[in-house]
C-alpha cells in the first residue's frame, strides 16, 4: 500500500525548542516558519559515527529537493563536551553541514519527539503533521520514495510551498590545516624528495581532514614540504602531489608507514584510512601517486545482493575476501602495522570492529568484534566495540585501542598463532564517562580518539572530549593526566626527532585549533578527579515482570521484505546489569518479543539491536524478488535506560521504520 494513504489519526509535530540556532544567520526558526515545506528532523550528536553516515546519506536528497525539503539537525548531545556551543559550532563546520541546526543541550526537543537513539529521523509534512519515524542508517532510498509522494500529495492540496530554505552559510575557517585528524612520523629517508632535501631529522605526515588532503610538514609543524591530494572533496586515484594533483580524498584519517620490505613490493609507502570514501588508499611518497588498495566504496551493511540477517551476516566471519576492491568497508578511522598479524590492523569505526588487511595478498579479514556496539571482552568473535578510533602496537605485539563511544581503552592480546583476545583497561560502558584519574577500574575518559605507547610501556591517550592527554600504567593499573587544556586532541604520537638524553616529548594533533603541537611528558603526572558521570537521558519507567517489546518496521514503497531464506528480521537483546533480564535475552528472528524484568533491580539499560532485510521489487509476474534486485539492510542499536517501578509501562515500542 502506498505510504501516501494515511487514514488513521494524524499527530501534530511538536515545536522546536532549544538554546540556539546555527546556520540561520542568527535567526530562530519555528514550525510555523517552515509550514509548506517537507521538514526532516535529524536527531544527531557529533560523536556518533552513524549520525555522520546519515549526514552523508541526506546530502543528495537535500540538493535534489532544495526547493521543498528543509532538513533541521537537532543536536541532542550524548557527552558533556558536546553540550559546549563552541564545540558544536566547530562540529557543524567540520562536517560541512549545510542545513539549520538546533542546539538542544537539555534534550527538550529530543524528549518531545520521544527519540530513543542516535540517529533518529522524523518526517513532517507541509501541514505540520508527523508522517514517519526512522532510526539508524540506510533510509535514504526510502526517503527518496516518500518525498516525491509527499510532494504530489501536497501539491494537489495546495499546501506545498516551493522556494529557498532558511540555511545561511557561516564564515569558514582558513589556515594551513583544517580539523587535522591523525599524524605519522616519517624517518629521514622515508619521506618525499622535498623532505630529504630539507631535513635530516625526518618529517611529519598529517591528514588535513577538513581540507580533504594529506600534508607533509617539517618538524617545526609550519613548513609545508609536500601536499598530497587536490584538496577537493571526492574520490579519485592518480597523481596526488603538488599543484598538478588530481587525486581526491574525503575526510582522510589514519596513516601507517609500511615496513620497507613490504612497501618495496607493493609500490606504496603509506596506507591511508580514507574514512568517508570507505576505502584504504596507498600513497607513494616518491612519485606522489594515490591508489585504492581496499574497499569498494559501498559502505558495509548496505547489501547489494540477497540480504540476510542471520548470525553469519551479523556476526564474526573472519576472512572476508582476497579481492580487496570488492570488500565493503565502513568509516576506517585508524591503521597500524601489526607484527603478529603480519598485516595492517584497521579501526573500522562504522561497524564497531577491528579489521586486518594484508598488502601483499590483498586479504581482508575481521580481526576482532562481532559488530555489536558496546563494551564486552573475550575471544575475538565475542567481543563488542563501540566506534574504535585509535590504534597503537606495543613492544609485545599487542594492539591498544581507543574505543571512543565507550570512553574506553581496550587491548587486543594476540598470541603467536594470531589468535586474538580482547581486554579492557579503562572504561565501563556506552553511557559512562568522566574525567577521573586513579585506579583503572574507577578511572573515566571522555570519547578518546588517539593512543600511543610510551617508551616505558605505558600508554598515552588522546582524551578528546576532556581536552587532555591521559596516561595508563599497565604495571600499576592506574590512570593519570599528562596534559590538559587542549582543544579536541584527536591523536598523540611519541616524538622521534629528539637528541639522545633530551626530555621526552609527545606530538599532539589538536583538531579544533587546526595544529600540531609538542607536549612535554611531565616527570610528575597530575591526578584529576572531576567525577564519573553517565549520559543524561530520560529513563523509561517500566513495570517488573513481563514487558512486550515491538519494533515497528514498514518497508519503503517499492521494496519487499526478503523472505527467501526465512524471516528477514532479527532482534538481539541483552541488558546491563545482566540480572535485569530474567527472560528474553539472546538472538532470534522477528521484531516482537516478550521480556521478563527482575523486580529487585532498580534500574538498568536494555540493549536492543534490530535488523530487517528488504529488497527492491517485486517486479516479476509471480511477485517474487528479482534475482539481481538491490537489497538493503536496516539496522539500529538502542540502549534504553529503564527505571523499574510497579506502575511502569508493560509495553515498549521502538521505530526502526515506523510510518504514521
């Protein structure tokens, strides 16, 4: 049935309430000012990789329907730092958001629309009524069908008003660097020809993320030795050096210098995590050529063949392919050479996993993580990560991970056979963070993005949202603070250019100051305790005993649930603490389940992952999905804080794709 047929009750959209508006030239907006337009509310928070994916999904729709569609980003922060209006303004600029943004630090509009997850999309028709609630990624194709339906419906009614929207572009930041991401030291003899002529002390390669290029800097961090990439956002291989560059990147992040023997065989020196292109790019420093070495450019979890949501599709599969250009990646954020894996380890932020890539064979594999978002240790195939964003190898060949969304420091313990076990050094869960030093079990970070191993074996952490560099001592099991007062440090690296006997230094990528800086390692670290907190979100009152869970999903017009291998939907449910769920935990097909909640647990979090697979069609006479139909996997992870009380709800309804 067409989504334009809506015969049941209509719900009027709630007013947009917050602290301030961005991208409007200083004007405040309300729904009355937007009447006559199709309004798409995008509830987001700038830490969230899924939210960043949605920003990119929406760009083509915003451009195509610019005269009738107004996207409003409702920024409802997860972390304390994200409530800072200066940090939000920087994020809006960094991610090149070209629509109005409502600053909603108290989650007033979030609560009015009963949003329960980042990202959430709400579609409002030109008369001011809600027509759809969508959670998670992958809704662009459905919106591309729904928007023309709404246009046709409201043009016929005379309620659609065409014309320009309320977006006003802010003044852009200028400078050599713009929101740099990661940095890499190039020893003398491993850099470009320009670096070889300029210094015997090596050079620094930095991803100039906001300018969509890579720069080679002298050790003063001011002198540009070489530029790689045209600086135009996009995707293209080819010449990358200098003014003649035609190669393009899209928000490049992590960098790794390959061992010399490997680089000599594959023809490139540096591997780059080209995050928004969902690819790994090889860069030859000698001739300045960029080459795609892994990644199809199709974001992982957006299926192009028959869609399935069984354990194989959702979980750990190990080796993915020996054909690296056919593999789907998702926001690779950092890369490091692993001596024990004899391959590059990749922080695959978009799917909450650690991948590996062998440059010599082209083999791509999942090294750790089953794709579920959260903090869970254990064997590689059982572990959960949450947006891993920084990697570093220690002297024993183990890999340290800055696991940003859990505000955690994790470790991949790799045995001589290459088997991986995941351990957590610092961090408690998805919604726990803070700024607290001391014993590691009690210490708290806030969305760390970078990590490096110090000469004494301890670990330095770019504690991004605390504006600090922290230190974890694995021998003592304690956390301390090396430096603070930084502006979103996104990476930290040991300085390798110092003379013997000199005081050790760190190099910090200070993203929101658009610079690299030297930071001394103090002989006496600070001890800070500004508290351990949890994400402030309203708790849902639920009654002890039976709780009926329903996840609403309606396939877009032109798509059909892919039931060729059985039920194409799946629920995976757990809780924190585990004792909260007396019954109903685990994985099974279907989007309905009866849970049983304990009566002696006062509160907790229900972790719910829903998936649904739908394909384009049917277009055949028998109503079956065509063999080569494009298929789509819809997925959302919810962490629902609940308060157990006798008069609480006995039903919980969530929207994966709910149509009103």
